[in-house]
C-alpha cells in the first residue's frame, strides 16, 4: 500500500504533473462544449468498452462529432472495423441507438447537468446501451466531473498489486463496482486528490501515458 501512495506522490512532484494538470483542465473546459461534442465523447467511451483507448481515440479523431451524429450505421461500422477495433457491428449499433439522446427534446448534456454525478451515472447505465459503470464514469470524467472511479483493468491491476484488492473481480456487477470504488476513493483521500486526478496518475503508472 505504501508503495503505491509514495509512487503517486513522487509522480506529482515530477514532470508528469504538468501533463496531468493540463488534461484535468481540458476535462473541466469540456463542460462548455456543445451537445454534439458531448455526444462524440460519449461515443468514444462506448468504443473503449473491452477495447483499447488508443484505438477508440483514433476512431473518434477520424469520425469527429459530425460522423458520430450523422453518418450511417454502415459507415461507422466500417470505420471501426478499418481501425481493427473489436465488436465493430455492435459498437456501431450502440452509437446509432444513442443518438436519441441528442435530439431537441432529449439533449444528453442538459440531462447530465440536471443530475448529480452518481445519479447521472445511473441514468447513463440505464439509458445508453453499451455503457457500463466504467464507461459511464469515464464519460463523466471526460466532461468535467471528478468524483467517480474509472475501474478499468489497469487501475484494478494496480490496486491488486498493491494489496488494495485481495483478488481481481471476475465480473464488475453494480455491487462490486461501488464496493471497489469506495476503496479507490479512500486512496484518493490518502493522497489528497480527486478521483479524476488519481486515475490519471495510476493510468500513467501502468501505461506511461496520460490519455483521456
């Protein structure tokens, strides 16, 4: 446990902090982006499920918010497939299905801003096919919310390696997710960081990168 805490504190005093702070400011400023950009970020998080974030980022950069909002299922599917991303057909279907939340009556940005972080996450998991608790937390972090844990394999492995978890969860049910999230939040309190900031440092420790 001490190893993880001390390593994070060291990183915070290193050049990595500048990268982390820059990324956090980007997340905070994203609150001012329009609904289409929020939807693009939602689609990015749909694409990260059971797949690499780097590949999802390439697809997002290629399609842009216009593509996610307007392109046909076939064109989105082929773009995903071309980038050697997993589950290209299902992911395209989820993205098309999620469009109902960006129409005039039911804008996703408006809905999220009316709710607290945890309530917003529950709404996303319930209403957006292809989003679990990890992906919903990831989306909310990327649009400026700071107090939810993104429990991907890198974070879970690091928690297990440092004895914060006795064993890796076989599945991340709602109960499991919320239970492990409490442990993650305790680590955040120990190092005096938000969950959003801690996630970036821990992700860097496993990947050497500070991505979104």
